[in-house]
C-alpha cells in the first residue's frame, strides 16, 4: 500500500509544491488484550520486517487496551453531575452517556470537567467552540464510548492511552525502528498523532496516515509500518531544497523580466520625450 | 438615606440577583435532567415471522424466526450492549432434548454467538434472527418433535442511552404445531413421517 503526500507549503520565498509517496504496511494481528505488551506484540507480528529507517504507527485504542484502560458499565456508578452534564453533549459523541461522563470525571476530576463545561458554554455563546475539549483534559478527546472499539471491547468505555512517551520509546527500542508513534486515525480524513518518538515529525506522519491504513475495527490492523521514513524525510528535504531553488530562479527571472520591462518602458519614455522635443523644435522653427 | 445605606441596599440586591440566577441555572439543569428523553428498546416479538427450518439431520433440527427491534424513545440514541436468547425448557419438562439458541442481526450475521454492540436512533428498525436448535442424541429428531411440547423462548436485550443501562426481557412460544409446519414446509415431514 502506498501513501501519496501532495500539498503546497508557504515559505518566505513563495509557495512550493510537495509531491511524495511512501510505502505503508498495515499489519494484521489477533485481537490484542490487556494481557499483551504492545512492544512485544509488535515484535511478534512484525518480526524482522522493520528496519532502522522505518516508523511504527500503532492505534491509540489498542495501546489503551493493552494498558487495561477500559471499563465495564457494571463498575461505573454515575453521579448527579455526570447525569446532568452528559445531556448537553451530542448523541453521537463519546460523552453522551452518563457512564462515559462519569469515567471522564473520575479520570480528570469532577471540578475540572464541570469548570470546563461552564467555560466552554460561555465560550460557545461568544462563538468560541471546542473550549471544553481543550480544558477538560486529553481524555475528553480520546475517550471511546460503548460500541466505539472493536470486539470484545465494544461493550466497554475505552480511554486513551497514558505514559505515551514511554510507550513509543519502548516500541522503538524493542523493534529497532527509526521511531514510533501513537495515532488516532479515522475514516473522516482525520489523523491525530498523540505521541511521537524523537526525530519523528508528527505533521508528516499525520499526512502519511490520513487515509487510515488501520482500516475499520474489523480489519484488525492496529499496527502500520511506514517504510523508509528516514528516506522519505530526506526526499522531503531534497524536494524542499529543489523547490526553493526553482522558486529563487523563478523570482530571479521575474525580477529580470520586470527590470527589462522597466528598461523598455524607460527607453520608450525617452524616445517619446525626444520625439516631442523634436516636434516642438520643428514647430518653433516653422513659426519663425 | 445616606450613601452607605444606599450602597448596602445595592450590594444586597446584587447578591440576591446572583443567587437567583444560580438557583435558576440549577433548576434549569434539574428540569432538563428530569425531562430528558430516555431510550426505550422495543422488540416486536408478536410480529415475528413464522418458524422456518434452517437445517436438519437425524438428531438435530434448527428453526429460525425473524422480528424487528427498535428504539421507541424520542430524539434519543440507544446502544445495544448485548442481546441474546434463552430457551425456557428445563430437563424437568422434557429430558430427551437439549436446546440452544443463537441471536443475530440480519445485517451482521456471525457464527460465533457474539453480539457486537451497536447504536441506533429512534425510527429505523433492526431486523433480528432468532435461531434455536433442538438436539436429541438418544432418539430421532422427528420422534422428539412428536413428543416435545411447546417451547418457551426468551429474548434479553441489555441497552443503554442517556439514562441508566437496563435489561429487558421478552418471551414467545414456539408451538409443536408450528415446528411441525416448518418441517412440513421444508418438505421433510408429512403426517409424522419422514418424506
């Protein structure tokens, strides 16, 4: 499978076109559970196919599940604030049930969530959307309600992962990759990179994963290898340099063209002035 | 009145006003909480299709029926966390047969007995397929169908919406006549004899 990255970048010298591609390999696994260690699982399924130029991307929900961050409805006792607040969230969102809201309050603090809700509501009145998710903590964006994760975790509320830096570093070290990332990708062309190991550019990985190589839940491909990422970045740098040179040349040519045009205009102006002066001279002599 | 007195009255008025606003907000939240629509799962078990035979061999027969479920709450989403069927025929009632039940969504049939959680809004119905298997290791299945009485079958649905999660239960009866008719329709059974 190949990922095609096409975009325009604004630089001080102008707009440059980036047109790159790289190979991405979705890895099929069994269902990973809280009994698995994510780094060991990647080692098990990817074996020696990962080189020191590759980046390993792993789905955030799978990392969370291997960390045991999922909760059964029977273990959650919703409180009144959770029962009330959940009513203000859209039905299709992950915080529309009192159970998900209660778990968010347990994780991030009831006061923090309630305060974020009040400030978010006021913000919304003044046209500032999304304040709640900024203020209520990371988990407010990452939480998956019932039916939001693949079976058998579809009957649980699943949080986002924690200790993400440690996780990506352990994956990178375990499999000997160039780097590792934890990604939250969906089919709506949205790819958030939660964490990346040193040397990996989140924005680039986000562009590469935009078409969701993890697939939907039933495809069981929670791991994706981005092949030759280091070379991709080298290509990107080369392309940026080449595009910058092209822009400089274009700018130089444009400047030269403008200078030529200015010189032509000046010349025409001088000729016109000379012609007018000559005409004036002729008319003066005729009058005399 | 002095300026101080006016200022004190003004402060009191502000305090009362702010207090009233806070009380109003809480009352509003409470009213919204009380009036919030609840998800209600309805199973149209009385409108189920007639039993049909799915498969048969010497000692085993499987029948199935189809019916719809729906979210009858208004402006609300219901999430079905689990749904399953059970036979209510104990061995004390009839000990020559064992019953097992499988429940599936018509749009997501699977053979592992697992019901994947799914969400649906009020309005569209979801078709379910309820399959029950009668197994009689000690004698012919047709003999068993001759002897067996009506079978009581249950449907359980565990769902959650804006309100607390709850489990609802429905029953239906698969009568001996209906089972015989299903066999008859499948052409394997006529007047208590194998074709």
